[in-house]
């Protein structure tokens, strides 16, 4: 038998780590998926249009009668003019910014509320858990758009109402996911350890539990962002979001749909943009789910 | 029709005159030849050039620590390569009893391999509770194996085989027993069902992957006997994968020792365990705790310079301060009871877990709390640590009754009594650096400034021989042993006087266990800690403790100095434990 020299305890211990040397991070695993790249590219294109577009307007977007490019349904400009003679391309370039900002804000509102309630329910358990989750079930029973319609009718079609209403209606769904993710974490011994050292409960939630549920929550955020975009665009389409004469994709679809045969770009451009954006964010959410699925946070 | 006939022959030992000749001639039934298995991603070998052979009526033990590749080799005998790995050289040849031709497991197509699995080659997994389907009655689960592989020719024949194999593994064979669900059986009985399933088709080769790890010693003893008997009477060649050298000496005829994917030593059990040739085997054997305490695993290493410096540095600081606290601590460390448990009872629902436990932990002394699974030892340890608030009775620290939950204890009490968790894979938050995790006790006691806290944590990391450079690393980068050292460091930052260690070495390999025990020794002697070392492994007693308390079904049945309890056990339960413990 060959003699192995220098077989120190440290070396032996190190040999046990050998397999973990090439550890891939969530980010590299995310980027290695084709659908992730497609999702990021689609989202980036639409976001770029929405953010840079307002600086490159060939015409004003039509807040007053003097800014109109031409008479209705002329072929002036890149994509012609709409029913009021406003330049379609300009309105398209200017119409995405609000949608994206409001969707992101609404998603954030939903995440903050949902994670806070979900984690609290999971960690507290008992009657508080039951109370939060049953209240959740009641909210889940009411369709999102119906609540939004009601709120907008009562409070008026203002941006903050949109953001809050969409955010709040997301919260119960996010709370369910946050609760189940947190339930996996709270049985870990490091939570027991934090309790043993009498760490305040709010700090246990924020420092010990929350960082360990970021994976599922990132997936949920991507998914909810997709829904937010859809919901806000729908409300604008129904006339309950952005109000005329503002340039907005949802609103544009509504305004131009009667003239679909005369001026198809007025409908198709915003439809295409919203479709690409939702598909893109959805692909990203899916890819995050795949990438974080095999990160067992505490595992060997 | 042709397929059915082929299966029929696979499922019985009819066609194998070659096999009978090999069994009679004591030749190899299975040969692993220069087997190499690599990781698909990196191409780096996980198992390198492994040569093994199995004979009928013989058990070869494959020994190694976690990550040594022993399970990978075991699964390759079933022709299975885990995902992420690939076969990159060598052969696994099975001389099975159903045909004259040897089968090449690595190159066999899926269909023919499936016919061989469960019939000619079978597998007994580690955890019986996970491997049995909880929704199928146990008799049916055995019967299923026979049905799939079309055993015999009639229903009656299969039903008879289920009964006979149940009898062979020492279980009742009546219908009432067969109609039980897995959850109605004990762990040992569940594993016997697993063994019965594996032996039902009269296999030629059987792979056992740590089948007794989850069982307590008395059950383990009986299951090992069953396995041994089944292997010999059925002319089976067994491969027993384990990390437990004591079990090896009980069951194996030959031993192969694996290190980093290579077999470093192979030979008859007696020879390998008595006269190990390879340095690694010697180290492994030296790290195994023995009941007699001959190995002295706790005293393997001397402290390194850094540790000594840290400890002497701290003692100097304390003597300068001359506070009443230090004076009080000195008085306690010299003699007396640091912690006492009085009439402690606790029930989960209506099930009593602890029934009036009385226990004294002497200052500066290590008490071993011994108990099998379900004895309530973790419940007791957690009650002392203040993690469980609903017990009756009391825990007294220096004569003062402690509040039941840590939240209601004083800072002083919280700092003085520290608890270390069993699994280092669960006790450290994977998203926070060691520094952040280890500062928590200090932040919560709120006595030191931020920079003092950091300094104290770095010193503690040195004291557990990890080194201060681990401050900014996360648990994911660390091995199990390193994580457990970090967890010990967290318990030390508050300079406690009582340390409750709950099975802190049971998730670790023996060599790592030895180094942790040695660390505890060092810490205990330098700091005069009172320790409660909770374990199921009685063999550790002489290596770590000066007193032993035996917990059985929520009651302390034996309590006293180590030698008294181990040499003259007063209680029947302790005697039984000592009789069944596997030794080298």
C-alpha cells in the first residue's frame, strides 16, 4: 500500500469540499437559460422605447388642439394620425412610461404588503396565522378588476389610486407564497438560535427569514409585474386609468380600435408593446424560478 | 411471449449452472474492474480506478467518509449513475444465476437492466421510513416486487413467498401483519420490510447503503444479524456501504476503505481493523470512539499558538477587571453545581416526553446525557436552554430558578448558558456571513461597542481553530466540521459558564467528530466550562465526559461517574445498551 504523507486533518476536511468548488450562482444559472436571454431582451426593448421615447418625439402628443400634426387619419408621419389628427408614432413613444412605472410601483406595494403579512402569519402561527390567512381568502374571492373598478369609481381615476388598488389586490396572492416559503425556513435551527438570543421578533423576520425567501419572492415579483402591466393597461383601456388626452398604450388601444381598418398602427403598436413586455417579464420570472429551484439555501 | 419467458428466467435461479459452479468454487459473483466515474460538468473523476469483487455468502464493507464516493460505487453495481456524473472507464461484471453469460452492468440497455434490478441485484436504502410507500400496506409492497418480476407461476406461490420471506427476516407472516401500513411499524420493522423486499426474489448481489444508520443500537444489532443471516443462507454476495467502522467489524468479512474516490486499502476485516496499512485507515481508526476509552480521541491535538494566545489574553483581562462577576464565576468554577434540573416534566399534547427529570451539572465538569431516539434528550436540552417554554418543574442556575423562555431570562443568564444545535447545516443562516451570525449574541446582550463585538467574534473564531479570516465567509463555503466550529464559536462569544451540546457531532464524520471533541476538551479545560453533552453514542462517554446520565423514556435511569455507570450499570436499560453496542 502506498504511504500518503501530509494527510492532515485540514486536508481531509478540505477534500470533503472538493465537489463544491465549482459552485454556480443563481445569476449564472439564470443567464445560462435561453428563455432568460429572450425575456431580458424583449423586456429591454420595450422598456428602452418607453424610457427613451419621450425624448425623441417628432410631434407633441396632443394635450391641446394646437399640437395636432394633421387632420384625422392622414398618412403624415411614420404611422399616420389618429381620429383627432394626432401623430400615432409620437403617442406610442410617449405612452409606455407611465404604464411601466405604475406597474412597478403597484408590484412593489403588493410585495411589501404580501411579504409582511405572509411572513408574519407563518412565523406567528396560531390564531394570528388563521386570522391573516382567512382574511386573505376573503380578498382572494373578489376579482381583482372588480375591486379596481370600484375603487376608481369611488376615488376617481388617479395614478396613486391605480397603484394602490393593483398593489393591494396583489398582496393576498403574494402573501400565500411568502407564507409557504417562510414556513420552510422557520423550522431551521438558525431561527431557534435567534430566538434563543432573544432577538426581537421583527428583526428575526427581517434578518433571518426574509433573506432566505428571496428566491420564491423574486419569481413571484416577476409574475406579479406581468399581471400589473396587464391590469393597468386594461384599466386604461376601460377608461379608468390614464385619462385623455394623455398618451397611454391602454388608452390608445381603446381610442383607435374603432378605426382599426383605417389606421391599424394605432392599435397594433401598443398591443405589440404590451404583449412583448408581459411575455418578456413572464419569461424572466420563469427563468428565476428555474435558477433558484435547486438552490437549497441551508442544504449540504 | 418471448419477453415473458426471458423475464421468467431472470426471476429465478434456474439457468445458472455457471453461477452454481462459481458459488461452489468460491469464485467472484461480481467484479468491478478499473471503474472510473467523473462529473459531467468538469470531467473530474469522482471515483477513480476502483477494483472490487464480491463473492457469495460474503459481505464486503465499503467504508469512507462523506464525499468519498462510496455510494457512487454502490449505485454503479446496480448499473446506475447519478445525474451529473458519467461512466468514464472500467467495467462492472455480474455473473448472475439466471444465465450462463455474465452481464455487463455499465453497458446494459435499460430494459434488460430493469429486469436484473430487484431480481439478481437488489438494493436496501438508508432510510426505511422514506423508502416504503406510506400509502401501500406492507404485505402488498413485498408482493409488488414479486408481481413486477413475475415470480413463480401462481398467486398462491407468490403469497407463500411473501410469507416465507417475512418469516426469514423475523417478522410475523400472518395476514393481519401484512395488512399494516408502514407508519404502524417501528423503524427496525420498517427496515426489515425493506430487507424482505430486497431478498424476495433470491438475488445474487445485494447493495446495502447504510441500512442501520437511523436505528438505535439495540435495533441495529438485530437488523445486522438478520442481514448477515439472510446473506449467508441465500448465497448472496453483499456490499455494505457505511461510515461506521464499529458496524463493519460486526458484519463484514472484508473491508475496502475509500478516500477521495479511490480505494486505499482492501483486505480481510480483522487485518484492516487490527493492522491497518494505509495512513488514512489508521487515522480513521484512531478517530473512532471506543467504549473503553483507549483511543483518546479527545486528546489528539494540542492547541495551536493562536488559541493559547487568545485564552491567556482573556484571562489577563478578566483578572484586571476584578469585578464581582469574575469573582463569582471563580467561586463557581472551583466547586459546586452549576446547573440543576428539578423534577422537570414535559408533554407534547397528551404524550409525556419527560417525566420528572432530576439532573445536576457540576461546574467545570462534562456530563454526558445518553439517550436513544425518542428518549426526550433533545427536549431536555432545549428546556434547559430556554427554547421550550411549557415544561413543569424548574431549571436552576447557581441555585436560582430560571425563567422558562430565554426571552424572560436576564441577559446575564442568557449569556451564561449556551446551547449548540445538532446540525451545523441548519443552525447558521446561509444568507449571512459568519461574522454577522456570530455577533448576534453580543448585539442582543448589548454590552460591547461594535468594534469590541467584532474583536470578540474574531477571537472566538480563533479559539475554535477556524481563524479570523472566516469572519466574512458564508456557511455555504464551509464543510460540516467548519460550520460546527463556527456554531461553537457563536456559543463562546458571551464567555458562558455552561455549554449545552445537543448531538453536535452526530451529523459529522468520525475524523471531524474527533477534532470537535478535542476542541471541546481544550475549551472545557481552559475555561472551566460546565458541559452537558447530549448524545446517542455511548462510546463517546469516556472520551468527553466525567459523568454519565442515561435517559430512557423521559426518566433518568442511571446517573454517576463514567466508570461507575459503564462498569456497573444499575439499570436494565443501561446494561442492554452496553451489551448491544458494536465495537471494533
